[in-house]
C-alpha cells in the first residue's frame, strides 16, 4: 500500500492510500467525533459530526472525514470555528430528538446541556437514525431485517415485514445501538408473532 | 418500416419526406401537451376530425397532435398552417367556425385570435404574438411542428442529422471538443460544464461506461423538461446518442418520473421507433457504434433528481444520495463511470454538432452560452414556457414576454431555481439572467423555474412553503438536512403564526448557515436558500411578523376582517355568505364580525358591494401575547 503524507492539525503524518481522513487521524491519535461510523461497516456520511476542514490548492472546504479519502499533501483541520459551529448545532438538533445516546457526550464537550430547539415528541425509545442497525444487519449479517421507512422528517427505523423469519435473533444489532431503540423494536416483534410493518410513531413537527 | 443501414439511407429518407410533404398543404396543429390536454384539447381534436369528415376534407387537410407550444395560459392552442393563424382557448364549439372560415375560405376567426394587452388589437399570426416574438425558440421551437409519436416528423425537420454527422465525419474526440468549445453548461441546476463532465467519464479507466438522461424534474411549477420529453423525445435521444458516441458508452438510461405518464409513453415510443429504424441497437447507421437505451420510471421522490440518488434508484435501491468525493462521472451507476445530464442539456447537443460550437457560443453570455427554457408562472399575465438567450434581463422576461403582472399590481419578487433557489427582489429587475449572475444575488438558475410574485405575497410565508416542501422531500439520511429542516419549519411556522420570539430568528439564521455548510447533498446544502434569500432582501417582513403584523396580510393568524361602520349599509350580503355565522347585525344597520368565530375565508370581503369589509393586520398582538404566556412554549 502506498503511503501518503498529510497534515492533520499541524501534525504531518503518513497515511495509507485509500483510507479515509477519519482513519488516518485516528492512527495519528487525533480523535474526530462520530455517530454513524463503525469500522466494520462501509462509510455512510450521514451524521456529519465528523466534518473537518480540508485545504488543497489553497482552497478550503468542509467535508465528512469518514468518506473523504486522503490525498497527497492534504491539509486537514479538525477544529475550526465552522467545524465547532456545525458540531454544536448538530448536537442541539439531536438533543431535541433524543435525550440519550452518543451525542450527549459530544454536546457536553461543547458545553451544551440543553438544546435551544423545541423538543420533538417521541413517545417511544429515542433514535438518532444513524442507521448502524440497518447497515450492520445488511452488511455484516447479510439479513436485511431492519430498514428505514419514510423519508425526510418522517423517516424512521422499522423491522421489515416478516422480519421474524429473516431475523436470526443474533441480537448483535443491540450492541451497535446506543439509544436502545432496536431493543424496543425487537421486543415488539417477539410480542406480536405475525408482524406487520412496525414503524415507530411519526414524529410531529 | 425502413431500417437505415447507412448515413445515406437516412439522408435519402429525409429527402423523400421533404419531396412528399407539401408545405402549402393545410395543416391543423393542436397542442396536446399536458397543459392543453388538461383543457380538453383531445375533445378539440375529435371535433376537428368530425368536421373535416363532414366537409370531405380529411384528405386535403392534416391534423397534428403536437407537443406543448409553451403558451399554456391561452390553451388549448390551435395553429393553422400554412397561414400560421394562432387561435387561443379553443373549445370544441369553435371548431365548425374554424373549418368553414379558415380551412375553407382562408380567413381568420377574429374572436379566437390573441388580443394584445397593450393595444387591444387582435394579432393574427403566431409569430407576431409578443409572447412568441420575443423568444429565441431553439430547443423548444420544434415542439409545435412535431407529432411526438412520429419519427418522420422529426427527421423531416433535419432530425438525426447531427448524429449522422458525428458518426460519419467526426471522431469521438472531435465531438467532445466541439461540446467543450461550445461551453454548454448543465441545464439541470448546478451549471457544470457538460463537456468537462463528458471528458471525465470518457477518460475514466473503468468499463463499461453509462450515460443517463435526468428527467426527474420535480420543482413546484416547473415543467420544461416534461414538455420537451413529451413533445420532442427524439431530440433528447439524439443528444444522448451523440454524447454516448463521444464518451464511449454503449448503454444509456432515461430516468423519467412516473408522475409524467405522457413523457414515459412518448419516450418509450420514440425508443422503439429509433430501434426499428436502426438509429439504436447494433452498428448504428453502419458506423460500427452500438447503443441501447432503457427507460427507468422514478418512484416519485424529489431527491432522486440528485445524481447519486438517481443512480441508486436505477440500481434498484432507495433513491438516497451518497457522498460524492469521488464524482459519479468516475464512479456512478454500479460504480462505473457515468455521465448524467438533464433533458434540456442533451437536447442542446444536436444543435451544437449541426451548427458548430462557434454558432452556439454566439448566443448568450461568454460564460453562459446558448438559450435557456424557463417555466414562467405565478402572478404573471402570460404563464407558460419561454426560451430565451442567456443574458436577457428579468424585466424582458416578465414584462415583454410575460406581459407583466395581472390587475396592474406591483412586482415584489421573483423566485428562481426551484425550492432551493432564492427570491430576487424587484430592484434586480434589470439583472441579466445567467448562471453566475443569479448565484451572485443569492439565487440560482436551477432547472429554470421562475415564479413571479406580486405585492400581495408574504415572503415569510413563501419561505415557509418551500421549506415545508423540502422537509417532506428530503430523504432524511443526513442529520442536518432532516432535523435541520424540521426545526427551520417549526420556527417559520411560529413566525407566521405570531408566536416566535427574537431569539428564534437568531437561531434560524445560525441553523440555516450550519445546514448549508454540513448537509450531505445539494438538496440539503441549498435547502436554507429560501430563508437566507428572503432574510437578505425582506428582513423587515420577518421583523414585522415578530411584532404581530403580516404586511401582505397573508398569514391568517396575524390578520383579521373588520367592517368599516362608515361604509356598511347593512345589506346583509356578507351575513348570507358567511359559512360560520360569524357576522351579526340587523337589517340596514352596521354589521360586525365576531373575530373569535371568524375562519378568515374572505367571503365577506369578496361579496361586499360597498367595500366596507377590510382586512387588517397587527391587531392580534395582545391576543397572541396572551397565547404565548399561557404556555405554547
């Protein structure tokens, strides 16, 4: 594997070609916050917490470090005014949906205890829609028993119809979900033997 | 059915068609685009068929169902050739008069002609109508001369000559160079140079390569791609074929939204015809070049117009965008190099190849060459599709072609670029329209939507409308777009209902900025544009809403109806028209509207003959204040 020289937060490091900025930073001991990332899964680029500022050819750009491949001579800054601004707002947005989960720690790091946004009513277990359970089931277990339903502000996680057949009850998705949503859904499946599409209640505007 | 095995075959067929076609023969062109179709143009066609039969004219007169002419405001449109008499709003009842007067005697039917709004005079010829006269109808002009179901109609007008030229006289590199030299920019939104995109796909290492037509047009009020795909599908296919030849692709897709049934039907029909004529398939026109096209029907998601989402959908997965740090031109459909362009972009290609890049670049501005089709809608007299050279001013489009604002009202703003575009205020009426100028004032070209708004429009309400649309149409994959739009919509709902506070405005601005910086795809990144552009030019309206006033008197929560005691005659007409019995008053004495019961439908104002009913705003403040303290937050 070819090695490339990149600069992250002023530190020049050697990164393997084909790896992401996030992976290279981690190798150099620089931690970038993530929510939807898991080394066992394909990069997804949905939570946007891992956004960093890159500079090449004297042009600056904000990118999701989990998806952005390292390039020769790339300059990366993981903490800038804009990056902080993004993470703060994202943490507040998630706090308005879900009071528990990995984002709470990120919020604390930025000194946020309470969101300025109105709370989104969600009677069931909170979910940040990071999609780890969906992707874990599809990519690692090859079962596709968990899916997204709906789009936009109506997006939610559900077990696919007949999931009791496809789901091998490995419960490995329990470990990837830090909000407890998936446990809730699976419990529901076990209660109802004939499973219709079990989506969580729609969130209200 | 003739199958062309060489360029000569096609040219011979072209000449044959021309020699068989008599340009002096009477022909009735009836617009059968979606707009006119909705106005029952099919019944007009039926009436013409019946009348021609009755007068034994079926042999000497042709009837043609054409694609959209663009002047949708006046549909159904009927044009009689060779006279070029243009009739507006034709009903089946008008047909017998047209046949006896125009077809039999060659005289125009005065009452069906277009009336000039300024002079009040009737205009006989189609080309003299200001709406058409001031356009440059390069791409769209053939729509009115073609039956979209007839490949011969297209060939008779020189169709597929560009393909023949490319295949027989040019190398793929020469075709690419020509398109690059023409500086054709993508008509779908971003305005990315098409030639550069083609080149990236052409030079990408992987095989096979794909080309795609993006006909997933979904902006509210925009329908130019639809009308082109419905009215002249062969022009798009020809452009795609030429592009595929230049790029080295042998497989192409037309992604059409399922909600465009006529576009789906006509595209599929055109592909079948092209296959039968040897213009698609193996060894096209004896050149050795193979190419096939498949139609993919979209399942109704706005976001699928985004290139990576569209490719996901063709692959059979949910149409959700993915990060494009490696461009789709290099790794797109099934991770293979894929060149995707919008309908209008492809339709430009045959013109460039036929007439040269230099000729093409002579139209428009140096950085935005050629023409652009806009869908001109909203508060404008001549609603319809207009094609103009880039660099024309907004004023020319709205006033010269569009005929100005109805009822003598004042223009307030123009919204361009679809939901993620921006609102341009009246002071920029003389702005020249091209990709860069629109971007500089905080809007964008987008695919060419142009919504004209008059003084009665509330700009906060407009922002709320577009944000609501985007909140429904976001795929929901990335956090800033999904939750950001939810919160933006909430705050806008609060502002329009008078329950927002000043800090909400600050939060809205901060959030908009973050969503713009951090969203995954172009939908999310541009989603705050309706807010940011209205804040930029109409901040005073936002501030008024915070004070409990809606200056345009649109937001229901901030307006009320009142009766002016000096003008009310006590006739009782408003009481009769009130559906909720919210008006009280004895006969011949001053009436009063009970605000707690009023649903603000406006029936009283419309029905009052003495202008005694007035709409007011700003008086709800105390009431709203009470609501806030009671605990909505």
